C-alpha cells in the first residue's frame, strides 16, 4: 500500500512530518551503528570489572553480530508480512529495554545475552526502517536524497561511537551500554506519532515457516562458525563440520524457496546484475572497512600507545566527512548514477588502504594517517548510500523489506567473515614468544592490511562490471532495474492494493 505521504513528496516539498519520519528512522540507524563501535573501546574496563576472560569479552561483540546477522533476513520479510511500522516500533522498544539491561547487569553471561537481544532487535529495525523509506519516498531524486541522509547517519553513528566510548568509558563502561536507551525511547515515542501506518501483505501462500527456520538457522550457524573459527582453528573438525552443515542448510533453504508459494526470498531477484553487484559490493565494502578499523585500532593503541580517546579522534576526520556529505550525496547519485559512484568510492578506499601500508613505528599523522582517513571517508560517503539505492531501486513495494533484509545480511555477514579472516591472518603471522619487539608486531599487521586491500579491490572489480554499456546506448541513463517476477512467481506473491 502506497504511503499517503508520497503525494506530498512527489511535489518536491518535504513537510515537517516527513522530516520527522526520516529523523526517527535515522535515529534507529544511528543507534545500530553506534552500538557496534561503542562497545569495542569499553571491553578492557568491562573485563576488569566483571572478571571476564578474553574469549568471554569477544562474545560481548560477537553476541550482537550473531543476533543481527542471523536474524536480519527474517526481519526483512517480517516487515513485509506483519507491517513495517509495527515491526519497527516493537523492535525499537526491545532495543531500548536491552540497552537498559546491559548497563545494569553484574554478570558476564547476562551482558552477553543482552547484547544478543540488541542484535536481534536491530535485525528487525534495520530492514523495516529501510523499507519504510523506500515505500514512503518515490523512486528517484527524493528517495536518493532520503537514503543518502539515512545511510550517512549510520556511518556517522559508527564514527561517533568511538568518540563517545572514549569519553564515557573514562567515567564508567556502563554509560556506554545505557546511552542508547533514552535515545531509543525518544525515537519510539516520536515514531508512534510520525511513522506512516502500513497494511500487512495479503497473499494466498501464507507464511514461509520452513524457509524462515532454514534461513535463520543457516545464517546463525554461519556467523557463529566464522566468529569462532579464529579461536578453535579454521582447519579444525568443528569448523569444517559447521561449514558443511551451513552448506546443507543453505541448499535446503534454496530448495524450499524455489517451491514456496510465499518465499522468504524470491530467488528471481538475484537474476539482476545490479542487485547482485549491490549485495557483493556491500559484502566486500563492509568487510574491508571493519577489518581496517580493527587493525588500525590495534596499531594505535598497542604499538603507538595512544589512548582510546586519541584513537577515536584519529578516526574523526573520516566520520566528519561522511556526516557533512549527508545532504549532498543524493544529488550526486542523481547526476552520475550508482554504478559510477560505487566504482569511484571503492577506488578511493583501495588507495587509502594502500597508503596505510606505509605505516611505521613513528608515523607522521599528516602524511600517512590523515590522508588515509580522508580517502576512506570519501569512499564511504560515496559507496554506502549508492549500495542502498541500487539494492532498493526497481523493487516492488511488497518486496522492499525482503531486499532490505538481504542487503543487511550482506553487510553483517561480510563484516563477520572478513574480520575473522583478517584476525586469523594476523594471528598466523604473530611472532612467537612472550615479549615480541614492536617491529615484529607491526610486521604481523601488514598481511592483515594486505587482505583488507585485496577485499576492497575485489569490490572494485565487481562494481566495474556495472559500467559496461547497456542495451540502448548512452541514452539509457543511470537508472537501476531489478529483476521483476516471472508470471509464475507473480502468482505466488501477495496481491498489491
């Protein structure tokens, strides 16, 4: 059902209520990203206060990733089936309660459980929020502008999370857990007033329960296996058997989806080249950036001896650049198209990663670190909004939640997989002995940085294929078209209003 706000946006004017709707959705996106980055700096304080081992501390981060990455696919489809507004608001309320719990508990297992619940709730707010935008703003310049603001809010939240964590941890690590709670509650009450009401999808096929079970189980097991692999060993029997089980579950999931009258994922959407490039682009883009941030944080704090706040401020130029571009990127996408901007963004990020390979034990910030942050920030500002626009353009309204969930799955799985790979590479190259020299530690980081660069380069090569001339020649324009349903598939999806 088309939102009643669309008629107002089609005239090019955004009413105060429409701005309010976008701000509520941006607040949730900001909190999701903030929560991911904020906890990292606080881990040493949490471990000292609660007496947690290193492996237990890892699960404070991994618990969130597991809940988010494992259930986001289900969250996207739930938004289509149960109503986007309803799913978004309920999940946002759960996020607020889990944030409150996380700041009050005195037990490591309870803290990890609260983090899992927060990740679970984010798995529903993220695709629901994105699909509310794509069904409220008509495709074209208005949607591109809204998506640019929305996605850069997420990038800003990720960058600002480092700064907030550095400041709050000085007082208490509990403040880093509690901070999202009041913001989420304010957004919840505002959303009750501002978010447009949507009807549930009405279809003849019912709910795809087997697909939901298989899809969720496969994603949960994949993320769990990748997160645990560096600890138990990539070649261990446990890891190999887990990956084999993931393959079996995914094969069963595909078989179920091909036959389901109301599939969790309509596989026909992946026949579209632009859609596949958007999904693979998100996988490599986030994977390379998460790995880069992990290594840079280790380099600055362990080798250079910088404080958490000093490290956070070093990342600030990249975050500030992304934030300042929020209202401008939509117009740039309108003019040049998503394909060109993704190529340019990936090229800037690859250049920044290559430049950072020059680091040593006495770096000149203005000569190496700052240019890298500016290049990576510029690439982030161009690539992330373009990926979201390309993934959601040309998709029918009743499938926006599905595609949004698929994109967020690519983001989370990409981050989990490539961070684990980078960690394994660094561990494999770490010097033996209890007191390695700083130079030996730095040398162990370089292979990880090479992996980060190669992942981003793979993303660049994937997006370059989108620059091939389309049928119809140059006049075809920069629009993005996603594969529509075949007549047989169309009979199995919900009847639109």
